[in-house]
C-alpha cells in the first residue's frame, strides 16, 4: 500500500486571523491600557496633593533644584529678591515653609513655583519690572500658588510618578532625575481658576504689606495681545484674558476698599541692573 502525505485539516501553528488584524487588536489593547493608566494618573493628582507631606515634597524638590546653577553674577539680585519675599511672607503671606529664591539668567519673562518652597525668577522678568510694588505683586502671585499647592498640581502626572518612585527607590533615583530633566520650568502651567486665585492672593498680600495696591495690574498690561508663550511663559498660557484679569483685580480692589496709593521705586540692586554704568 502506497503512503500519500496529506496536510492536516487544522494547523495549530498558523493563526486563522490575518496578521494585520492581530497587530491592530494588540495595538488597540496596548493603547487602551496606556490611556487608562494616563487617566488614572490624572485622577491620582488630586488625591495625592492634599496628602503629600512637607518632608516628601522637599525630597521631590531635589529633582528640580539640582538643575539650578547658582550664578555669582546675580548674587546681589538674588539677595534683594529673597529679602522682599521674606518680608511679604513674614508679614502677610505665612506658608508652611520658608521660600528660597533662585535667580536664573534667561530672557523668559517668567517665574516658577517648585516643590519644597523653591521659587525661580528669570532675569527676563526682572527687566520688565518698573516698581517694587509691581515686582511684589508678581512674587506674591507665586506665593499664592504655594499657598494653594498649585505648584504640585501644575506638575500633573509627573508628580504621581515621582512620588511613587521616591517612596519605592528613594529621592535620588534615575526616574526622578529623568522626569526632572524632561520638565521645562517655563512649561509648567495652571488652570484659569488657579491663576485667578493666585491673583487674588497677591492683591490681598500687596494691600497687607503696603496699605494700598499700587501697580497691582501694571505687569499684565505689558503682555502683548498675542501673548507670545516663549517670552511670557506661564503668565499667559492658560491664563484668563489680560483685560478680564485686570478688570477683575480692579473690581475686587474697589469692592474691598483697597486704595491705589503710590508705588515705590525698585530696590537698588534691581534698579542698578536696568541702568548699567
């Protein structure tokens, strides 16, 4: 009897489904998992921020502060800003920790609130200031972000990943370093509600410190209508419209009976930078 080879009716090694269809199913499933994790991290931010201890926040600060290089050329400027922030904080803006000011030489008209009570002020912002009161309002605005812990919410999902890696691997780990290096200070953003609350905090702080609110809205009138985000950083991105922002502060000052007053000149160390010999 002659043997004739025949193929089996079912080949278990070959899928009846087209390879492209299988790839689409796998890719779709992976995408769904990624989206689910991303949304879950977003929801976790609001759960983690109110419960984040000051000690853990200070540990997270290392991933950002370690990138800040202190420059002796701006030492006097840093000291002058630190003095003004200390006065604002001591008299009118108490916070759970003292704020440390870092001045960074960059054209960005911006400042940023970072974890652990670190405030970064860019020299581009200082170049726009024309009075101590105007500068005090901007600094108090950042203090408002600290008071409401917006600076942590502004980091969003990165904060969740950094918190988890800090608890599991310690503060100085490669994951925190990678996330910290990937975040650009000028890209930290807040919601319109958070910005409005910070403006109101700054207005109240200005009145508390000076007894009036002179130059509370001066800075916002300098922001161009197109609001170049590269130049004006987060002071425009996702913020209320400038006219509306100014109008809100003026209405609030009138409602609370805050007088306008007369602004003070910039501190000597800051004014000197604007008029070099």
